[in-house]
């Protein structure tokens, strides 16, 4: 994984230690480990955060270095209440920008004190004035999913996208986890996990946000909606025996290339097939795209499944049951009537 642009590598031998072949090799290995300390998508997001901050600083005629809490406080104020036609960012986006700036400064051997009053008090005021409940993506249920699958062809691209939708739904995988899967263990350095196809189903081993976890994807009663059967159709037809599980298909649709799909493909796939299936066709296209995304698949499994919540939590890879309940769209809403139970 390449270093984030404009970030010098800080892993090096101490200044008072003379270099040698062995120590230099260790330093190179340490730099390689450091490059993999943060997920590639996160590094890209942090790089965009720094680029936006640096552009704003240039426009104001100030320097980005050294870190200045006063300057950063003014920057996040501008993000929350921009002048002109710029769009104000949400509280979550501003907090993510702050995290990106802190990480970028740390890579330069500097520290941005986010607890400084010039940042902390401004951010607290932004939260108080602008914070809103998080916008949730629409959950895609089994009926919706069947309609989406019906819009796909049976060519190479259709086989791949069908397998991605079914595996993403049945495994409740994050989009980065889905496209990060390899055919086998240790196939690639950047892989997020691998998959084993067994008689009873598929066993997915993942390195997720909460550490390593195993996800069981059982076979369905119907081949049309069976995620394992979809994989068994895609893999031999695409001639994938090693490397990324889901790859780019050539323009003519005749062959699968070696390049791994971007996680953005998952969101676009969900949006495209949901639109083609007529889900919420009453909405304008821009609102429709905002309503559906990769998380629609995760929420879709969590919401209708009438099983013990612990099993759902394990499948989603959540550290807490509270996080799992956020994905369970209206699953338990009004099921228990506490008003009547209280005697009213």
C-alpha cells in the first residue's frame, strides 16, 4: 500500500544509531507494517481531509504547519457555516475531518490537541446546534432482494453481481469486507479475508473492525436465492482460483480481470438494481441514490430475521447489541405495548 501523498514516512533508525544492512532491512519492514496500520479506504479519506484543509489554508493565506488549534477551530466553523454557496457539512463529516487532520499531523510527528478549547468548545457548539439523528439507509428485505436479482442478466457480469448481492446480504458484510474477500487464505496482502465453500455452506473468515471473525453463510432452499450456489456459478465461469474473489469484468463482458473491485461498486450495484426493480420508484433519482447503499444489505438481514439477537450481532460483527439494534429497522417497534402493560 502506498504512503499517503505528502506524508513523510516517520519510521526510521534513531539519529544516534549507525545504519547497517540488518537494521536498514528492519526499518524497511517497520515502514511496511506502518503503511498497513490503517485501512486503505481510511487513508484515502484522511488524504482528502488534509487536501481540503490545505486548500482552505492557502485561500486564507496561512500555513498548515505547525498545528494550530485556533486555526483548526476556525476551519471547522467554516465547514459548519460556510460562506457563499458551499454546502454545510454534517456533524459526523466534521468529526471525520478532525480525525483525518489529527492522523495527518501525527504522521508528521506533530500533535493536534483536539481537547484545546478552540476546537472542543466550537465542536460542542456545532453538535448542539446542528446535530441530527443519523440518516439510515433503507433496509432491503428478501422480497426486495429477489426483485433486484431478477434485473440481472446471466452473463459473466450478472453472475458476479448476483453473487455479490446474495453473499453481502446473507453474510451481512460491509462493502469493504465484501470486495476485500480473497479466494483463499493469504492470496493477497491487502485482502480482508477469504472464503471456504463447504457442503453445508460457505465459511467466510474476515478481518473486520472488531478483529477476526468467522461468518457462516448456509445454503438456501432455492438455488435462485442461494448465495453459495451463486458463488459456485461465478467462480468457475470467471476462472478465479486465486486472488480477489470479486473482480472487474472486461468491457466486452467476456472475461474476468485480475483487478479487485472497488467498494464503491457495491453501493452502485445496490442503487442500480433497486432502481431497476422499482423500489421506491416514487422518489427522484438523487433521493433514491441517497436512500440505498451497501448498508442496505446489512440492515436487510438484521431487520426481518426472527432469531435470537445474539446470532444477528455475531453475523454483523458488532461489539455491542446496541449497535446491532440500530440496524434492525423497525424489527421490534411496538411489538411490546408498555403503555397497556403499565395499566393504561
